[in-house]
């Protein structure tokens, strides 16, 4: 019985010492991770402040690309709706076609604006 009690106490002591050591290692690892994150953040800020063309290029390219894709989807929806409307009422084809062209021109204007803003973001 005495051996079991001594073994249990020894295991408890080892567990406490190991737990304290692991806590110290975890704290040290957390400090190292925080320092690494701070360094990465500083590097990113320096890249942005220093006129980093890489991030500007990515942002401008995404703006221009998404503007063009959005306009393509919008004009496709306009054309599809116009064709369906003309199929339902063929006598209104002229009016529907005129409204379709005006609406598509407005969408294309917004797309052109998005592309220009994206390119200005890269250059500016």
C-alpha cells in the first residue's frame, strides 16, 4: 500500500513539474508567435507605405476584373430578359430593343468607371 501511495505522489509531482514546464514553453511560443505577427504586420505596412506596387496591382486588378465580370453578367441578364419579353410580345420588339440598348449602355458605363478606378488605383 505504501508503494502505491509513493508511486502516486511521484507521478503527481512529475505531472506538476511537466505541466509547469509545458506552460512556460507555451508562453514562450506565444511570445514568439506574437513577435512574428508584429514583424509581418510591420512589413506589410512598410510595403503599403513604401509605394508597394504589388498590393496596389492586386487591388486594382481585382477592381477592374470584378467590374468587367459584373457588367458581363448584367448585360447577359438584360439581353436574356429582352429576348424572353420579345418572345412573349413580338409586337413590342422595337420598344423592348430600345430599352434594352439604353440599359446595357448604362451598365457598360458603370463597368468602364470601375475599370478606370481600378487602373487609377494601380497608377496612383
